[in-house]
């Protein structure tokens, strides 16, 4: 479930509608937001299956005039390190001018028949601000098939601080719409901050 909007009250209501430890999640998010006005937000709850366990987690993205706030809450079952179930909530506050990329990948059905404003069946929102980088390396080579020289390595470094996937089938069309709206608001804010 994802919800997007533009008010602090709407943010609180969306967190409560998600049904995922709303008091815990709301307190963490509201503490991080402080007195800043909410420009846009997205609340996304996801359920995953890990071996024999069902795990839920929620991600809350908030855009204020000067910051991007991400909050993530995971639940953990009883294990040898904890005799009771527990949840972990983390929040990070990033200045808008620190965001280096907002990537929105869209998956559309029947691209040859695509018409503007058709809702994608899936979107992946990836936001980078330099906290996490992924490096993919592979052996380098040359065009000579008989060459046995060591050419070192080649690769790429990718900013990958946050990636959020929503689909029409799994999350519903409104969730896809809301993710597109949040991505647009964040892109516009980062463009304005760069001026």
C-alpha cells in the first residue's frame, strides 16, 4: 500500500492506514520531519517471504522544502538473540541539494501500442545521495581473441541508496500513480535546488 500527499495530517493518516505499527512509524517520521512543512510523501508497505517466515516492512518517504527524509521499519521474529518479537526503525534526513539522482524506471505492456499518460504496470524509484555506492567489477579484455595479457579490471560505480519497486498487480494502480507523483515532486525539488 502506498499513499502520497502534501500535508502533515495526511501523512499521519496514511501511516495509520498502512496498519504497520502506526504509532512507532509515525513517531519516528514526525520526529525527523520536525516543524518542516510536508511538500509530498509516500508510504509503502511491503510483505516479503523469507524461508518459512512472512516479514513486513514499511518505507516512508517525505519531501520538505529543504530535506528528503526516508524512514524504514522492519519487524523481526523471536530468535536466539531476542526472546520477543521486535521492530527496528531508522530515519535519515538528506538535504535536497545532496540528492545526486532520481531514477524512475517504468515497465509498460505492449510498448508498440503505448499512448501518453498510460499507467505503467510497474515502476522502480531509485534515489541516490552518496551514502551507498555499488561497484560492479569484471576482468577487462581486448579485441584480440588470442591475447593472454592481463588487462586489469573494468567496472562501474552506481549510487544506490534507496530503491523502491511498486507494481500495478501487487500494489494496485493507485500506488503506481502515487509513486509517479512523488518521483515528480522530488525531481522538481532537486532541479530547483541545483539552480
